[in-house]
C-alpha cells in the first residue's frame, strides 16, 4: 500500500509509508512529472484538478481559513502544471 491513513484532529491525512519513499534528484523531478501526467489518464487527472481549483470560488463569509486552504490547493496544482511543462521542455 502506497499510503496509510492516520487521523489528525478528525481529518483524514495520507502519508507515504517509509518503504515507498523514493529520493528524486532535482533534475529528474520535472521529467518524472512530465512522464506521469503526459499519459491520457494523467492528462485527465491534471485537467480535473485544474478545473476543481481554478473554477471554484469560496464565499467571503467562509472565513480566512477556507480561503487559505483553497489558495493552497490552487498553488499546488499550478506547481504540478509548471513541473510537467518544464519536464516536457527538457
């Protein structure tokens, strides 16, 4: 199993099991992301992530925490897209 679930303040969090962690050299990281997300399934997943984050809004009454969480998700997806593009151009 790649992930194990552990409760944290009532929220399910996934963490990599220690035997599944692979060290990735900085130069290979972008190439790895490009290979993964350049498949049909990978493109579909990345498109879904982008639509779920870019197209979603959070009402101001939701509070600062909800806005910060959403912006963090957007930044994470943007980082993945940036790595994919960088890896495809290497």
